[in-house]
């Protein structure tokens, strides 16, 4: 294999740059050239390509976002759009492709693989909602960003003796809420995977007050409902004063944690080695701290569950 392509697609995630760097430098060590594709599948259809060498990826390891930019492409969802994408890949002499992105991006990769383009997927999304890997690139950074915010809010919650409801990202997944809620000592953690039990939330708040605790933190994943609704429910049911903070996009940005940089570096290197050895249609994953590769379609068929032990632990530790 002489030339491979790389693109980042879907939502950006801290650590994507470290993955790009690892792909480029691992490929260089194997005398393989790398073409960077700008704006994910949209750039693939537009033929927005540039050669990347080892110095093109200098000084990016610590940067959030992605130097290749990312986008969502409706055209790539069509057969005609994908045919143009494939044609562009062949015209550029690209013999294998690394796709870094979430489940949508990986679904797109399967289409290309089925048409004969060797493809390896790298799970890159802050949501950690992809089966077959314990962690996706960007999740650890997002959790730490949320944790920093929770810690700051806790200071003011303590000083004003208030309840704070903090909404974190996760439309379909409570992974960020659960991890940042446990690490931030939240009294209640509300996730889309389990129904919201307001009786339990209120009981906890009132118990905490009885025990002399003057502040409380509730962490809710956006997919579990709205923080505003939780706020309304608390004021309806109690005399306690609560405030809402929605963390939003700060969770996507910022420099990646050491964990994410190392994960991205390992996954990038593995993706290149798989392509170079003729493997295709696989996603790189991390299971029990070991790199694995799994068929992309079987990974996508599975729904990643949140760890029930961790969920129960959160409940026990909260009070
Ligand atoms: P995140 O989890 O961060 O949102 P994602 O990769 O899941 O990332 P999507 O918007 O779902 O983000 O997908 C990114 C792009 O992948 C889409 O804009 C589209 O071009 C392509 N894509 C998604 N699903 C499919 C599909 N079923 N078939 C072909 N292409 C797809």
C-alpha cells in the first residue's frame, strides 16, 4: 500500500489531532504517503485533499478540535454522493482510508468498504456511545471538562446553600453524566438509560438537608430530559432553591487529556498497521486496555450500555 487517506467526521472530539498525527507518522515509518481529506465526507465528495507529511502534524498533539475540520454531509448518505466520493479516492491514488468519527461516520465507512475501498474506523466522539470499545477518543477529556465545571459550581452551591442542576451532553447516552457525576460527587445522576424518578430525586435532596448538607448537585444528561424541567419539578415539590447550568459546547473543546492523546496515538498507529496488512472494514477498539479490531457492522448493531455497577455505586455513594 503506497497511499492512504484520513478524514475526521461528525462531531469533533479532543484527541482527533493526536490520531491524525499518529496515522501520518506511523504511515511515514512504513513508507506510506498520507492524504488528508478536509471536512469529512463532504470534503471527500468535493475532492478537498492535501498531502500530509510528518511536519504537517507538528505541534497539533495538544490541540482540541481537528486540523482536518469536520462536517456532516447529506450528500454522502446518497448512492450518487458515495459514487463521487469513491471516484475521488481512486483518482487521488488512495488505496486505504482511515475514518475517525462517531457511529454515523462509521456507518458511512461500511458503505465504502463494501464497494471495495479498504477502510479502518477509529471511534472518535465525546459520547463514548460506541460498542466494542471501553473508550472513544474525546470522552475522557469531555468528562474532565464537565468535572471542572461541576467543581466550580459546587463552590458557589456551597456558599449560597443551593441546589444546582447541571446539564451535560449525551442525547442518547448517559456516559458523560455518569462519569462526571460520580467524579463530581453528585447527589443524583439522571441518564437516558433509566427513567427519571423525581420522588427519589426529591427524597435525596430532603434527606441531605436533614443531615445538614446545605448544597446539592444534580447532573443530568441532555437525553434524560431538560434541566429546566427538573428545576420546575423541584420547586413544585419542595421549598428548596435551585439553579440550572447547561454546560453545552465547552465539553467538546479544550486540549485532550493524556489519556485521550495516548488512546488516539495507539488507535491511529493500529489503524495504519491494519490497512498495511490488508485488513478492511474493521474498527479499532480498546478492551481491558488492549487494542482490538472488530467488524464495524457488528459493532454498530450493538447498543453500548452504561455500566450498571457504576450506576449503582453512584446511588450508594451519593448519601
Ligand atoms: P457524533 O457521534 O459525534 O455525532 P457521528 O459520526 O455519529 O458523530 P453523524 O452526523 O451521525 O455523526 O455522521 C457523520 C456523517 O457520516 C453524516 O453527516 C453522513 O455524511 C455520514 N453518515 C452517517 N450515517 C450514515 C449512513 N447510514 N450511511 C452513509 N453515511 C452516513
